[in-house]
């Protein structure tokens, strides 16, 4: 069966609720262990079906935001999923209070109980109206981003398609492209401000109703962060500021010399070489063939996985009108299927997103037989698989980039380093926002520019007054849709760097360790996953230094002026 044939039918929620209620009556009420265990497993099947229908709607809506049917179905789930959380809460409560808890922990592991304890704190049916509003606002943001139709060079492009002009070798084209994109955001400035203002205040209200001091801790609990807190994250951001920001500055200076530009502006930063950024050779079909060959040679497990994705048409990679921006991987339990979504634009990002999302997809394919709670780890751990796969692809990267291979490798590792300060800037911005949810729209912009200057001091917007006043964050969708998630990319990047270091010495050993990590799924917390994989904890002081040192040595040994 191909993805287009995966059947969607709007679930009858009354039937679903009736079935769930019947199963809940057999859990945590003193029934014999086998009866309770079977009821739990049946409940997982019920939620898998509902999740599958919601995921199919989400995918098909993101593939074409102009499709009225799936837009209406998305509204249906935005409205009703918060209401159904009540039954999930009842299940978690019964699980925690079960007289068979010790036996259940033996069969299902202890982490599901820790996660259940967090879930108990993050939901109450009294917040359903606010959750519905939060969903609708997040959808409104996505639709606004997808609506972009930017007139440029006699044609019309969406935000993803503008990427190739933003990285053009002609400085005037880059500047013009930046202004064209800024123009879209400026025209909708009030919309972006208002959506975010409503989101912040809605989330603050949710936190207040649940008895939290602020939304920040609620967000951490929502994300399932069971073994670190905001103080650990603050210490981690400080490490990045001390160890990585100076190196990112040096790499930007090197870039300026390569480009022969004395005073770099923001529109110069996306370009890395006068000869042009590395670009993939061949069209979408060629990139997929390259990936197929790579995963076949990488290991039998990766070959099986990628063939499954191709056989079922589970990759939608081309940028199209009405398609949501960005890239993602999701999972459809009813069909045991990961799904990869991307917007190819002819830049190296195409290869990055393909290998990145394939890392996500391979992980969930590897742990798809787990119970729902363990199929995917918490978000920061999930990003390890994606970012590490980008580096594990290096031995085959020549097939994608040909003569640009050396250029790509330098660019890939240097960009990953310079990403860390931006990632922690996004996180610090959000911590400050939710400390003061009543902050004015203008003050939020001033705050962004202040934080940006701290972590990216070399970013000069020149005469782009719209970005200079602090509006770049509008385009970072995570700030709107998944608050406090973005730091997870940086944590994962630090762990992925460790796979890069190991793979430089012994690729086979690095791959074996990676596959083992993927097979663990979400059965461990973030800190315990990296511990079990024999990797260093990013929160521990000195970890950043230990990892950045070999990367710096690698970069110093490359004469990038010849690339």
C-alpha cells in the first residue's frame, strides 16, 4: 500500500470514548494482573488508531494547506484532541495507583510511570478551552507562513524556495532576496506579533490554572524532561557562550576572508564560498537514488528501513505551492510507517534534511514495536538520531556533492558549530519571555535583538531596519508551536559531534553504537540514553570543551581559502 492509499476516516469520538471508558474500568481497580495488562494493551491500540488519523490529517494538511477537506479535519482535531486528554489522564492516574504496579514496571519499564507522573501535573480538564485556543493559534501561524508568495526576479516563490537566492554568490541578489523575505514578514508584522502575544498569554493562563509559578516549568514537564531542569540548561548555555561563541566568531572572520568582504552583513552570512555554497548534483530523484545506495551499503538494517520508505512512498520532498515550510518526520502507528516531509530547494539543505529526517525515521522504524510511550524518546534525545545520521553519511557524501565534497564537509561541520549560539539564543529569549508574559510586543523585539547580540555579535543587519529592530525570530516556528523545544537541537548537536569524532576514527564502531541507541527508542530518559550509549553529558562542565577541541583541530587543518 502506498501512502496515498492510507485510509483516513474521521473517528467517531463517541465510539472511541465509550471503548476507552470500558477499558479504563479494567485498569487499576483490583482486577487480576492479566486482565489489567490486556486492557492496557487494548488501550494502546485505541490511542494508536486515533493518533494515526490525526497524523494523516496533519501530514495531508501540511502537504497542501489549500485543501479545504483536510483543513476542516485539522480544525476538528485542534478542537477535540485537548478534550480527549482527560481520558489519557485517567489512564495515567490508574496506572500510577495500580495494585500491580511492580509487575507492570517489570513488563513496561519504570520510565512510563515517571512520564505518567509528569502528565498528571500538566493536564486538567479545566484547561481544555485554553489548549484548544493554543492549537488553533499554532495552526494559524503555520498557515500564515505557508501563505507566503514572494515576487522575485519575475517569478513567485514560497519561503523555502527563496533559500537558493539567499545563498546566491551575487551579493546584490542575496541582499535583494533578504529584503524580499523581510518584506513578507513586515507586511504581516502585526499578525505575527498578535499570534505570539495570544500564545504567550494563553500559555501563562494554562500554567496559572494548573498551579505552576510560570509556564516555563510547565513547558519542561510537557516535554518530559525528567532528569534536568532550567538551571542545568542555564549552565549549558553559559558553556556555549564561553566556549563556542568565540569560535563561531573566528569562523565568521574566516568566511569574510574567503568572500573578500571586510564588513560582513547579515545577507552575507548564508554564503560560505565565492565559488558558491556546495550544492547537490542531480535532481530529487537522483538524491533519493544516492540515499538508497548509501543506506544499502551502510548496513542491512538501514537498507531494510529505506527500502520500506520507498516502497510505500513515504517521502514527500519537493517544495510546492501551498505546502507548509520546513521539514519533519512523523509516525503513523496504524501503518507502522514513518513519514518524511521536506521542501527541496536545490541547496545543500536538501541533503541535510534528507539525512536528518531519515535519522528520525530510522530510529522510530527501529523501535516501532515498543509501546507508544517508548517508540520515540523525548525531543532532545530524538534529535541525536537525526543529527548523528548527517555525520554518519559522510563516507557516502561524495555521491551527493561530487566535486563539492570537501567544501560540503567543511561547511557542514562549521555550520553545526555556528548553529549552537543561535540555538541557545532562541532558548534564552523564551526563558525571558515567559518570565514576563505581559511584556509588550516592542519589548519582545528589543529583547530578541539584545540576546542576538550576545550570542551572535557578528550579525549586522545593515540597512534592513525591520530585522534590526528584532524580528528575525518570527521565522523560527518552534518559538510559536513547541515552546522551549529548540534547545534540544543544540543538546543533540553536542552529542552528535561525539558520533562524528568516533566515526573519524572507527566508522563501523560509531554506526554500531548509533544503531544500538536507535533500538532503545524512548525507553530511557535523555541523560540515561546518552549514558547507555557511552557518550558524554552536555550539562557536565567541560563536555563542550572536550568536544569542540577536536572539531577546532579539524577545521584548523583545512585551508578553506582554496575551497
